[in-house]
């Protein structure tokens, strides 16, 4: 059974940092691209960042570029999202996702985590 379990969310003040983790079950992790999406209340889920299976290529949404960093540890089956200089508009539920190839839209996603809440206070 394929599972993605996010952790590391919480409440932080504007300008602060958080590091999200996503633990994946199974050997599929190292052969799949991975991504982070987020969904704020009353909005559609949106792309945040994605990384190739080998970790050599990354893409970011313009809204998080130069503040967030996606990375992965294939030996530990874990995906990360380092979030710095957080803003109130970054408040959302953050989802970990897996896909066959690098994906910036939900269409390419095969696996989803359950989400972790990030709240940034002003």
C-alpha cells in the first residue's frame, strides 16, 4: 500500500521558517518525481514545488521562488520542503504528492498525502 505522510506543519510568525517532511512507504519513491501543493481556505489547490526522482531538477511557483526549497532523500524515502521568510498568504494545508514525471499540475499526480496545516500569523 502506497502511503505519503506529511509532518512539520504548525503555527509560525511572519518571517519565520518551517520544514515540512513527507515520509513515503514502498520502493516506488526513488523512481518517482515528487511535489508539494497547497490549498488555502476557499481556494483551489495550487502547485508549490516539484523535484525529479534523482533530485537534479526542481521547479517552483513564482510565489515561493527564492523562499522555499524542495529536496529529497531517496535512501530515507523522504521528501522535504524548507520554507523561509514565511508570509501570512502562505497559510494553507500543504500536500505531498507523487508522480511518474515532474508535475506542476494536479493532472500528473498519482499519489497524495493527507496534508499538514501551516498557519502564518502577521
